[in-house]
C-alpha cells in the first residue's frame, strides 16, 4: 500500500510503502485506508520533479491555502450540479 506523506498540509515528493495487513478500507471511492495501530513503513521512495511530471501528463493541479475552503467549493459545485 502506498500513501503520500504530508508535513503541515504540504505533500512531499515521496511516498511511504506499507504492508496491506493491518489496514482497512475507510472510503472505497477515494481509496482511503486506515489503521488503528501505529504502522512502520517498509520504505520511503523519493519522487523526483513530481509537479513537472504531473503537468507533462496534462493533469490539472489546483492549490488552496485552506483545505476547508476547498471542501466548501467542492460541495458547492456538487450542489450546482444537482448531486446533493
């Protein structure tokens, strides 16, 4: 299982590798897994030039200074689309 690592809300250009054992699905649609125990990563792999690599594949990146603001915007978009 791989997961991005964060420090003060900023995604670092690396990911931790974990064994699947001890994790359970939290949100199937989002692909979130949780563990109720402390889990030590098997390894950490650095990803070079992450932003440039994503942009080169045509992936749109959006940054927000406040995660709650992004959540509110997302919910408003869903309301506008009639999905809530």
